[in-house]
C-alpha cells in the first residue's frame, strides 16, 4: 500500500514539473515578444545612416543574423529601415519625412513600429523608432490676403477670426505666436486648441469710424518656435461697414459626429441652425465654410448655404483621413453682415476595404537584347493590409504566354521577374509588363502594376542595300561633280549601330584608281562623277560600294555598281573620201560622153558616235545644175542624171553636206569641182598584191577604156619593179617618209575621228586614183599588217622620180 502511494506521489511530482517548465517557456516567449526596444532619430537624416547596432542591443551575435534569416516586419508603413546582416547595424533605407509619416498633429510623438523576426529558433523583438521633428517647414497662411468687413458700430473688444497659419512641424517647431503690425484700432488674441494649434483673433481696441478711415491694411506674421525660427505673413485688409448690430448664433460652438467610411454620396451628416435676433434681411442667415476649413475637407463635404445641411460629397477613406474638422460661419444678410462660427468634428469609422498592393523593389528598365535567359530584371513584393482570406494574395503576369518573362517566388510575398526566352529588339523593342494581383476575398479585390522594359540594341544586323546591284546610265560629257545615284542602305539597329558610312572599294580601271573617277558621300551614300566621261573612250565602269555601320565590332555589306556611259551627239561627221587637204576643193574630170547614171564621185563620211548619232545622210547643199547630177542620200554616190550637152558648162560646182542623225545634228561639207573633157588621154591601172578584197567594183570604168594591151603589159612590168623598190625603202625608212602614216584600227585621222579600215582603204583608193596615182597593198613579212603605197603615174611611166608613198600599217588581228 505504501508503494502505491509513493508511485502516485512521484507521478504527480513529474506532472507538476512539466507544468512548471511549460509555464516558464510560455513566459519566456511572452517576454521575448513583448519586450520593446526604442530608438529616437531626427527626421530627414540621410539614407544609409546607422541608427543603432541592433545585434548588440538585442544581445545577438552579428554573424548569426544572416544564418538565422533576420528580417524586419513593418506595421502599416513603408520600408524605411533595414538591417546589415554582416554588422548587425540598423540603418536608414529611405529618407523619413515625419510630416508624411505622421500627418495628424494630435500628438507630438511619431513612432515607426516594426518587428524583428529571427528564426532558428524563432524570436520576435518589438522595435519602436521615434521620429523627432526638425524645423524644416515655415508657417504658411492658407490665403495671403485676408479681407474682413467690420461694422463701424463694432464695440471695442469685439473679436474677428483670422486665417490661422499652418506649420507641418510639431512641438516647439510648430507655430508659437503671431504678431500684428502697428495699429491704433486693432490687436490680436492668440488661443490654443486641444491639439495645440494656435488660433488668432483680431480684436478691436478702439471704436471705428468709417468716415475717418474706411480701410485698415494690416500685416499678420506667424512665427514658429524652432531654432532658428521661421515665419510667414499674410495681408489683413479690414473694410469698415455701416451698422448691423446683431450677429447669428449657433446652438453649439462644437458639434461631434460619427460617419462610417465609404458612406454613399449625399448622406446627411448634420443640419446646422443659427438664429439671428434681427429682422428682415439682417435676420436671414447664410452658411459658409470658414478659412479654417481645409480645401480637402471642402472637397469631401458639401454645405447648403441656405439650410445649413452638411452632406457627403466624395468618398471617405478611413486609411487616408481618420477625422475632419469643419468650421462653419453663419452670416446674416444685413447691409453690414454679422457672423458667428462653429466647429464640427467628424470621426470616421473603419470597414474592410483594402486592395492588395504591388511594390516594385528593384527594376532594370533598360536591358540588352542579348541578355542571357534566366536574368532577373525585377524584384516584386505584394502585400494586403487585410487579414485572413482577404489578405491571401496571388500574383501573375497578364498575357504571360505572349511574353518572354516568368515569375519565380523567391521568398514570402517576394517574386523575381526573369527572362525565359531570348529577346530580339528588332522584333519587339519595348515590353509593357502588367503584374496582376488578387486576394482571396469574396468578392476578390485586385490590382495591377505595369512596368515598361526598354530593350537596348546590340550590333547584330549588317547594313542591307535594297538592291543587289545598281545600273546607272550616264550621258557622256557630264559635268564633273554630277550626282549619279543615291545608294542608301538600311540597318535595323539603333544609334551608333545604325549610323552608316559609305565608301567605294578601291580598284583600278584602265590603270586609273576608281576613287579618281567617282566619289561617294560617306554620310548619305550619294554617288558623284568626278570627271567628264567620253563615250568614245570609256563605255562602262564596274566597281563596288561598301556600307559599314559604327557598331563595335562594325558590320558591313557591299553592292555592285555598274555605270554605263551613254552616247551623245558630240562628234561631227568627217569626210574621208574624196580625200582632200583641209580647206581644198576636190577636182574630178569626167568625159563629156559619159552616159546617164555613171559614177562621178563617191562621198564617204564617218562619225565617231554610235547608233542614231552616227547614221549619216548626204544632200546637195549647192549645185550648179540640179538636173545634171543625183546624190544617193545613204551611200553618197554622185551620178549623172543625164548625158552632158554642148550647152552645159565645162565645170560644175557641187557642195555636198554629210549630216548625222543626232539631236541636234552635226554636219560636214565637201566641195567637188567636176570638169568635163572631150577625150581621155590618160588611163588608169591598178594592181594590188595580194588582192584580198574586190576594190574595183565601184571604179569609174571610163579610166580603162583607152588603155591598150601593149601599154597595159608595159605598165605592169614597170609597176612591179617600182613596188619592189618602194617596199624595201618603206621597210627601212617608212617612219621618216614624207607622206608616211602609221595607223592602227582604232587610230584617228585629222580631228581624232574614229574610222573604219575598209572604208579608209576604199576612200584612199578612190582619192588616189582620181589623182592619177596607182595604189598597191602588200603584206608585211611578219604578217602583222599591210603596206599600201600610192605612186604617181608619171613616176611609174618614167621611173625617174622617187616615189611619194603613203604607208599605212594595220594589225592583221583588227581586219574584218
């Protein structure tokens, strides 16, 4: 039995011990949570300033703060403070404005309350930071000009309310006193309200006489108690009115009314009643706000001037303002109205009406388009002042599938906005990201926050020309510096990555640098010709233009430019047959017995231009007898239109004009003197070794009619001997010959007119035979060309004079 009692007692002792331990732990936890650490700092101190060493004050080790994840939990305030987890110091994270933090002046104390929460194990410390006021605000009057109407019947000692000054500071830094400028009739009386606000009344010291002085100009100065003191002034203008001796009177001087927040607009707050003992218009009362009523209060409440009803004008929010002070004046309608004032204190009752809130803690508004996937561009926190279901928050991105971003929850009520896909500024250069937050209330309350992200450009696009190549047609004889074309490339990048520089890729064209021929404006790509081009020498140019941007590293692209020179009618025809010295007249001799249609002469003109500009037509410019000759307008052949008669003059003068088809046309003329003779005593023979072309098809056959067979054989024998001698002499001293001419296919004659070799041989043959000479052409020994010799017939017959020869060398590769 004793053992049972002993065991029972032992069990009871153990239970009692456990209760004691539990009570001790609960007491320790309560004491930990209930302990309050207080600090005091002045307002407006700089960010980063150290308030205190929190770790030392709380008896913690600084190095353990990071491990135990210390954080500050603010109570209805922004994040003004933060903890340095390395040193344990409590420092200012955002500059604190006491007037913003504690707008109500009901108390001179302003506390910022927060909880320090430390995990492993969990400990909670209450911290109160007292924000001490500094004198950083000067007194200000709501109106700089105060006008008062005072009856001249006012008795000394009568008081008139003036607009009080407002000072956002509190305590000794708030308004301490008022001063009035010197006046024999007025003084001021300063009173203090329940909240310490200083009110000032204008007091009449002596009777007024409107007839002596109708207007009194006074200066009211409000001075605070700071060091150094600050002040503000207002002009008080007192207008003296005639007598109205009874003022309206309110039932009460102070009314107190309670109003629930979010009360519907139009809700009746209070109906005032002021009575006036006067009669008539002096007893009719009109209600109005006094200058003490703030503009914000007047926006929230409306006052009927006739009935005195005060109703709700705008939505009332408890979280914004918890009470309102309304000052109403009742003024009669006498000639000199009198008034009375009262105060209505409106107390706002709170309800649950808070929306969730989104706060952007950090945000990179500018980001490069080549940023890596997974980069954090913003840190967002969410909060809701409500509790329970109404305080549970869900954060999301609107149109998230369409945006290359995602949210990642990093901590309680903290989210990271990250890049989830590569960015391309050329496709999308700006993103408006809307964050949507909603609570779990019924009905749920939501909020949105939009942030704008600008994507910065990188040089990832090379310039692009709209065409792969450009063909430019330029008429010859252009002015140097003429604009040919504007080669403009496009680069979708921005700023310096978009600024393009144009230049011509250096190369040589016909041993000439292309930069000597053309230039390009490096800024806008305008291509210019630096010199005048001649179609007869240069027909086409091909080069490249490069566009390079100013990025790092720079990117470039090039385009092929082909400049085609167009022909212009800038060359006049040149008469090559019949050949003549400059300014001389061609003489032709024909038998008078020549038949109709016989060839008299053939005019050949060549034009160095091309196409239509080189097409030549022939016309008679002047002719002695138009019925005697015809001229083929296309081949220049002059033939007899009829047979000569005894009445026709022996000499005929023909002026032939060769005109090209250009615009405007150019021309050349030749004068031919045709003489007729009764009998031809001289004959013409022509031998060509070797004969490659039938050059005798258009010869005037009348030169061969009188030649006899004996004379022909003798002429051939003498001609062969002379040709052999001339060939040897021309081979040795052809460059020094008096009439020696060395020419290539593209050589020029006279005024640099390009001529055709076939036409030249033909014209030379006709010209020389008309002069009574013999034309011989023989190949050179090396096969590089031919020797053509013209020999006077008299020299061929006599063999006594040294031949005058004209030697023309042509490359065999250029022969047709």
